[in-house]
């Protein structure tokens, strides 16, 4: 969607604020010993408190309110009885609908311990790649410049983007045009326009690999079993610095 009125701006801003609140509550609760279902319950409570609904549940029939992916799970992981452990790389993905407006964001939390720093380095890389993509997201430029900036940053950290997965337009539906690839796509000729609402979401793996879907029909994990990180915000394109509505 594009912002066409004050009501649009107010609506997407409110949805973004709710997503930020849900993510923060879940992030603060991440610790060794908690189950992913417990985390989803916390997020669901914050959604209800704000009069919001889970957009994946509403539009796609998702069995959970939020999506939680661990270690080699990249995205769309379903919460359940899994207990988090030291060193786990936990991706929290929240998409909320409030009064017809939808915002989407994700973050990666790395539990301390586990004896390695790959998870922390991956998380740092994903955040830096988002920042790089955001810096390239200015009205009048091509959407593909976001992917160019994201992949350049990821490569500089020695990691790889998961090319099957991308950011997207958002606002009235979860996935709208344009597709926002995490690499430079010369065939993506869409232009960034003032007021356009979209997500930038680097999905980063330790090594170049592909994504495979689990039998649950939701969870996507790395084909070779390596770790992955995910970082995402919903932004509004302007003629200058984008407005991040989910931070």
C-alpha cells in the first residue's frame, strides 16, 4: 500500500507500534527453559491487550499467533513444546492486523552460552544488512537497490543471503507488491515512491544454502543445517530517510 491519507498514516503507525510491543515482550521473555509455545502465548496476550489480531492466523489460517524459528529454522517456525537452550538462535516474527492495517517485523535473539559466536555474528550481520538496505530505500530509486545494499553488507560479514526469501509490500495484506529481494535483481524495475509501505528483511545463513519446508507446511529451514538469522521492519518510503513504524 501507499500512504494516501492521514488515516492511512495513523493506521499503519498504530499497527507498527503494536508489533513493536509484541516483539519486545517476547524478546524480554526469551531464556533457557522457556518453550516456544510459552513465547507465543506471551505475544498473543499483548496482541489481545491492544485489540489486534495475528495477521497470519487471520489471513492464512496459521495455527499459532506468532512465528518462532530456532537455529537452522529460517522463518515461519510453529511454536510448540520445544524448550530453548543455551546458545539457541531464536527468530521472533510478528505480523499484526489492527483495524484493517497490517505491519510486520522480526528479530533474532541469541541465548548466551553454547560455546560459539556464530549466532551473535549472524544477528549482527542481519541488523547491519537491514540498516544498509534502509539507507538505500529512498523515493526515486529502484527497489533493486535495497537488495544490492543488503547482499553487499552480508557478503562483507562472510555470510550469505537466502535468495528464495525476500521482503515485500505490506499494509492492507501481509504480502503485497513489490517484492524486495535481498540481492540485486536486474529484472526488478519497480521504483520506490513517496509513501510506499514495505518490509526490508534480510534472511542470512552461515553458508550459501537453500530453504526447505518441513512436513508441517510452515517451517522453512536451511537445506544444509547451518544457522540462520532474520531481522525485519516495516518502513514508509520518503524522499529522505524512511520512517520505521515497527521500531
